[in-house]
C-alpha cells in the first residue's frame, strides 16, 4: 500500500502507468498493419474502417487542442501523428493494390 495524503492506494494501481506508452504505440502499429492489409485486399471496403479510425483520432486531437497555450499543441500532436500514420498506411495499401497487373 502506498499512502498519498490521507488516501491509501494499492501498489498495483499506483504502478499501473509503466506500460501505457508502449501499449499505445503497439495499438497504433497494429491498426496501421490492419489498415494496410485491408487496403491491399479490399481497397474499396477499407475506406470505412479508415474513416472510423480517422474520426476517433480526430476527436482526440480536437479535445487535446482545447487545452490552453502550448499544452494544447502538445496534447493534440500525438493524435495528429497517429492519424497521419494510419491514413498513410491505408492509402499505401490501396496504391500497392492499384499497381498490381491484374
């Protein structure tokens, strides 16, 4: 047990923040891979999952941007970078499919 002022918090809850950055990165990479494969295999049907991911990350980017000053820019930057990466991945899958000689 760790004591913060008058409240005691179990150690597992106090130490929970160790892997959040790595997990977020792994989730974004997995989404990029799924969008790349969908864009290659089903180019027309991959637009809807891409728009869903784009809308979700766009909402996070917009919410982060409402913070005042440089903090807003800092909070929205991660969402914007992830959004750009997922869009680039999906369009790369569609471009690769378009270059096939079929």
